[in-house]
C-alpha cells in the first residue's frame, strides 16, 4: 500500500500523482525485532487441484474470474511482452489485479487481450510490437510514456518455444536458430534498452525476464531454445550489475514445463512432454500459467527492493537451484 504523504516500506515511493512521478528510493525505517516467538499451528493444506493428461489443465482460473488481487502496484505502469496469451496473459492480468496499469505488448492479439482486461475492471492498453525490431521497441516505450507518463515495470516474456520441433543439434536450421535468438535474446535486450531511460526518469524500476529451467538442466534436442534462455539468465545478471546504481532491479523467473495455450495447440512431441512432466516434480501435477505469476508479481513489487540479479525457479520442485 502506498500513500501520497510519506515513504513506503520496500523501496517504492508514492504512486503517480500531480506532484511528480513515483520514485523507487528505499526510505523504509529499520526496526529491531522484539516480537515474541510463536509456534506455527496453522493447518497444513494439501494441493487437491485436479489435473488432466488429455485435455486442458483443470482447476485453472480463467481470465476475468477473480484472481486474488491487492493494491501493491497501484500507480505503476507495467509492460508485459508476449502478453496476449499463455504465461504472459496470466502475468498481465495478475499485475492488473495488483493495481498496475498494464501494457499488453504482442505481435498479435494485444488489443483483444487488453479489451478483456479492461472488461474485468483493470487499466490496460494493447500495443502490437515485434520485439526483435529496434525501431518497434523504441516506439513501444515512447507510446507507453505518452499514454501513461512513464514506465515502472518490464516483464520480458515474449519468446519462441512451442513452434520449435525438437531434434539433434546438427539438424537445427540456421535460419530457425537465428529466429529464436532474435526473439528470445535480442528481443529481451532491445526491450530493456528501450525502457531504461524512462525508468531512470521515474527514480528506478523493475525488470523481470522470463527464462526457463531448461538452461539449468541442459535439455537435449532443443539447443537453440536452451541456449537462448541461458543467455537471458546471463543478461539478467550482467544488466543487474550495470543498472543497480539507477535503482533498476533486474531479475528472472525460470518456469518449468507449463501447460499454456501453445502447449495445448502443439503436436505429439509437446503432448509427450506434458504427460511426463508431473512425474518429475516434487509437487506432482501439471504446471499452469497461474503458477508463475506470484513470483513475477513479487519481483515487480515493493517487497523485493533488495533483490537483484537473481533467477527464481518455479517448477514444482523438478529442479533445485
């Protein structure tokens, strides 16, 4: 929660007002912990959400159905690339429910997704963009600043995965390799570069890159994708060091195999990966887009004000990082 009268815990300043842009300067006081120690007697909850191996994951909360919200991001402006469908769509909705003004940025479907978010009571606009284009990413940032007055949060989610056909490394087409790098790596870099100036003008910001656990596992037969996500993790660390003095925090979230729109529309290879994934997890169920949003919201919000350069693995315990 924020107010226009004073500092807030977690490093976020007051939200946008007529007096100026929000700041990210950490003015939170230091307290000595004198609270008594309590024994945790809270009940233990077993995850009873159903799953399905043959159809869409059941138990998924559909867009507009009332995910738990808050006001922690009120007044913040958040860009979510690849935000029209899948994980990006879930992230865009969750940030909107936390009070952010959301920019759904995607090659197609951005306007329709934004319309649905607005119909659910959120502040959102859609902008179609090719993240691999320098000119397009600069125009994206410029349009957001003109519309909302600044940029506070970037979620680099746009990427290529579900359209790739697994195969030996020596059979990867060079053009396909380049296409993956252009979107997954160059696209993330260009979006970061485009928002850094506006974030400096606001006194800081949050950048959350969507990586993948495949970069840690070294998954075979998807070398171009795995290499691209390894690059995203390295980019996260290097840019965090470079941008820290500007109070721009850069972190990554690495999901496991997530049953999103592209997976549901995919072929036999993806169906096989989907069937196998739950058995490799400590939490043995399918991973859904909604499982990823909590980590993203945390890294985009005030409670992560002393965390940067990190990659948070969200995969139900398939990989311990």
